[in-house]
């Protein structure tokens, strides 16, 4: 970021030294926010997968699990490419391995949310 500011604004040495701490602080804050966003997004997607799995066939659940693995890999690759790496939430999920989902109970609902309705009734 400092490099771009320096190139576009043609900063003097003195300006660079005064601006550097501000840019470093902003970069640290943006990194923290990206990590929080990744954690929140991951939590929402995981909950969605758990909630919809009740309506899926076993084959569809397997395909959903494959999609989850691909998503984790894509996030990991993008983190490596950007130099950010994975956030702690994705690292924990990857360490758990596939098919180790938590049960979908109301006690696992995020604070302030309502559980989604259960699966549709079975056909008689």
C-alpha cells in the first residue's frame, strides 16, 4: 500500500516516514477485518449446509461435502496467493476433516438467531 502511495503521489522521504505508521496500522486493521469476515462467512455457510442437509438424499449430502472441501481448498489457495493465509476458523475446520459436522440443534444456533424449520414431513 505504501509503495502504491509513494509511486502515485511521489512522496518525499520525510512524507514516507510520517505516513508509514499510518499505513501499517491500516493494513493491520484490514487484515483483522478480513479474518473476522472470513470467520463469519464460514460460520454462516457451515450453518446453511447443516440446515439444508436434512432435506438432501445421501448422495446429495456427499456432493455437498465435496463442495465444502472444494470451498475450503479455494479459500486456502486464495489466502496463500494474497499472502494472508487462512483464518483460524478455516484452519480448525480443515483439521477436523470431512464428515465431522456438528449436530443441528437449537443449542448450536448463533446468538440472536432462530432455528430454521425442520425437514419436511415424510410422505406416507
